[in-house]
């Protein structure tokens, strides 16, 4: 297939949340690049900078920049860089979540207000701040914002409690942003991905048992990969989903339909 006939040729995509090759965001970056999109990537801190820059080279990333989403100044600098480099933006991928692993070992009842606020700020509110920062670029020609969620937003998974609350907030934010940005032809959706052994998932107690359960009980009897998430993200960023907004789509081998 020629470059001109790829479905996302000419599209400009900002990917936030790549940490390493196992990241869901990396699966998305690879797929968007393969489908013709031009890529920009950010990293949260210098701890991840060298690795993300190396990965950026694999997808021909034109911009790889440090950006702490909780920093208004970092967001301003990122928007300025994108404005200078590109005439508008078509795609924003938000794959960012955090809760202190110690909080996931105990009870939700014992989570401090400080740790609760930090988890909700990083995992949910940053979608608002990122979308606001990119609104001017996206509104030039419409676009697609995609965030990453998990079924723990709707059902109780032991060891996931604080993150489940944060993901529930994230999915509510998706709906409200879709309503507010729709008149500018900016679509906002979420992908609820099944369990994958990512850096973030490694901090969730019992992650292996969740993976084993999917292989045993899910309709498709297999776990997903970050490539599966990339395929769904590419759909949500393409013409085929042009009338889909405010939705959460599942890619989890069907485990969410079962009463397990």
C-alpha cells in the first residue's frame, strides 16, 4: 500500500504516555505510524526520556518532548512546539494513570486525601488539562481524543480500588468533554483495554491472576496485546468512527460481558 493510500496519511498525532515497548501507548504509536500518521511523543520525566526518544526514532517521531501533564508551563510549551511544527493537530492519545502502589495494597477506606487527590489528578483531570491545551490546535480541522480506561471503572477488582475510582472519573470526563467539544468536530472516546503486563499494571496486586482468568473464562480465551489496543485506537482516529463520540469501547477478549 502506498503512503498516499494509508488511512491516516497527513494526520498529526500526539501520543502521551509511552514508557517502554510494553506500553499501551506504544502499541498505539506503532499502529498510527503504520497507518500513515505523523507522530509526536512526550515523556513525563528524564527517567523515561532516553527510552522514549529511542522509541520515537522507530516511528519517525518529529517531536519528542518532556511534558509533565500536571505542569501548566509544560503544557504551554508543548502546545507552542506543536503550533510551530504543525499546522493543527488531528489526534491526541492520553495514556496516563498513577496511584501510589502502597495504596493498592490496602483498603480504599485507608487511602489518604492526599493520595486520592494525586491519583484523580494524574489519572483523570490531566485529560481535561491536556484537551484544553490542545483545543486550539484540534479545532482547526476537528480531531479525535482517545483515553485509556479499564473495566475496574465499573466493577470491583480487589487491589484496583483507587484506580477504579479514577477510571470511573475519567470515563465521566470523556462524556462531558465529548459534549463540550462536539460543536468543534472534536470527538472524545475511551478504550477500555483488558489486562496487559505493562509497567503500570505491574503495580496492581493480582495482575497475573487477572491474566489467567481471561485465558480461562473470556469468550476468546486469550489475553490482548498492546497491538490490539493500537488497532482500536486507529479505528477511533479514522474516518470509520467519524460519528462516534463520548463512548467507551472494549478490547478485552469479551471478559466484560461475563458475570465473573
